[in-house]
C-alpha cells in the first residue's frame, strides 16, 4: 500500500500540472482583465509630441468620450492597426489621442508623417511613466475613456475591424447616449 502511494502521488501532481497547463494554453492573452476598468484614468500632464512646449492633461479631455491609443514607432504590431485608426479618425466617430510610449520624438514624428496621423493630439511619454500608470505592458493598447475620465475598456494588441465594430464603437455610442 505504501509503495503504491509513493508512485501515485507524483502521478497525481503531474496530471494536475498538465491540467493547469492545458487550461492556460486555451486562454487568450488579449482577454487579460484590467484592474483599472470602471476606475478613473490615471492623472497625467504630458508634452505634445508635435509641440513639446505645450502640455495636455487628463483634465483637458473631460466631457467627451475618447480613445487613448498607446503606440510607438518601433512597434511592429502598431503598423497593423494604424490604417484602421487613420480610417476611424477620418470618420469622426470618436476622437483618438495617442500616447507615444518610450519613443524618440524624431522617430515618432517621422513615423506619423510616413503612415498618417490619426490622432487629435499625440502625447510624448518618453520615460513610459504614464503608460505604467495605465497598466501598459506592451504596445499597442487602446483604452475607451468616458466623459468623467473613467476607463471603460482596455483593448490589448492591435485594434481589429472585429474589435472596433464588436466592442469599441458600440461602447462609445452607449457611453455618449448614457452620458458616461
């Protein structure tokens, strides 16, 4: 009896670990819940990418529903979503503000000139501190923020047409109609 337990216990532990691994492999890393959802967006005041002598703060954006798109010129995945953001900006559906994350100003400005600029304004977060406050752990990430400055959605990874029409724009419309 003792001998069989000696072999069964490691087998049981092994099978339990395999079960956890199998469950983890089925999870979508873009579905990581953010602890900031339904909480006020972190306060910030950052220089504009295009005019470093001018500042923009979270308070300046109150009263409107808006998107915060975290991007960088060195980000390969940002190239995937960028044409969609340019089209979205042209549609006028929702204002998009950029948070240029851990980037060099000249590189970022050249990237926007080459690929188009979908942002009403882009903020320079060269040290990445505001990104850290928002819980950014990779770019691109996009946030929907309501009129009161509360984060209502965090989209991890490139924005896709399905994400835009399935969750982001419907939420923007709902927030506008409900007033937040």
